[in-house]
């Protein structure tokens, strides 16, 4: 998550209990930031476990389904744990703790749709990017919206205070602004707007099982997601990057993306 509005939305429900959550997190992870065990040269906080901090729920990256934590980030975390010969241990943390790096006092890594920014790099290290969260234009089949130019004059919706809203303005589109992505998607499904412009992680997931809608065009914004590691923990960083390379090279990462976000634009 790069945009403040998205980060704020995630942290609001948990901000009041931040310190309590932090205390519980430390307890769940052994109560200390000192590594307790080593797996293949990598120090793990809990013996035999790859402990990951994640802000649950945030579909489709991490959320509860049938009593289990699932999602795009969880699929990746599972693969890292496999390469470490360790059990995956998910710790529910506030996004505020994750983006400030304090969550890493009780976790081996933070995997929670975290955008790589220069500010965050000052307090944590990042893996190689595992996803480009660019913008996408979504429209109903037969709407006549085939690209950004044909969207002009149509009813286009965006989430306020996002890169989607800014991009629409730059392209001369007078878009209808919605307070959150849920309202934006509802308007698209109800037919009160012809198209929606926003992050592929949000809109791609929203329409992936709905054949009435399609991603007609993608736009590169440079937003990249990465896995956060405690600053200076090069052994863990190398291991995480190794897993990401394997998943990229064998096509597994692309399969994960198609599963959770649908196919790319035409």
C-alpha cells in the first residue's frame, strides 16, 4: 500500500489497540526480538517457525476463510516457509506497526501489501518487488469503454485521494469520486458508472469472477510491493529473495496473481 488513504483505512480499526496488539505479538513470538533458532544459517525468532506479521483482513492479500488465513501474500509466505523448512506462523498486527517497522521486533518478516518507499527503507529492509500494483481501467462489456480516450465523456468512478483519481484528472476525465473502494465497486456493479479506474490489486480482485466486466487497459504508476525484513538481516533477506526468484522463474508467482487478481488487461 502506497497511498495514505489505504494505509489509514487498514489501521483505523486497530490503531486504538496498537500497544496492546504489540504486546500480544511479542508474547506470541516468544517475547523477545532476539533470534531463538537457526534454520539453514537463517536466524528465526521461533524455533522451526517462519513468523510473519500481517494486517488481517485485507482481501485478497490476507484474510480469513473457513477458519484459515489465506490470500496472495499468504501463498508467498507459505513458499518462503517451505524453503526455510519451517512452519508458517501468522501474527495479526496493525498496519501502523508494520509500516513503521516496529512489528519486526516480534516477526521474521512483514508481508502485508507493503509498498516500497524511501521513508520505509530508513527503518526496514525490503525484498525485491514481488508485485507492481499499477492502475487499471475496468469497464462493463459493451459499455464502449476500450481505453482511456474512449472513457472521456463516460461516467468513470475513482476512489478519492488515490493515484487513480489523480491519473483521471491528468487525462482530462471528470470522474465521480467515491470515499472507498467498496462503494466504487458497488457503483460499477449497479451500473451507475460505466467504468472504474484504480489499483489492479483492488479492481482486479473485485471483478475476477464476474464475466460482465473486463480490465480494458493498465497504466504503470511505479508502485511496487515488497516483503519487509529487519534492517541488517541480510541472511533472511537473501533467503526471501531466493524464494521470490524461484517463484518468478517457474511461473508460480504469475499463477498466484492470476488466482487472486484475475488476468491482465487486453
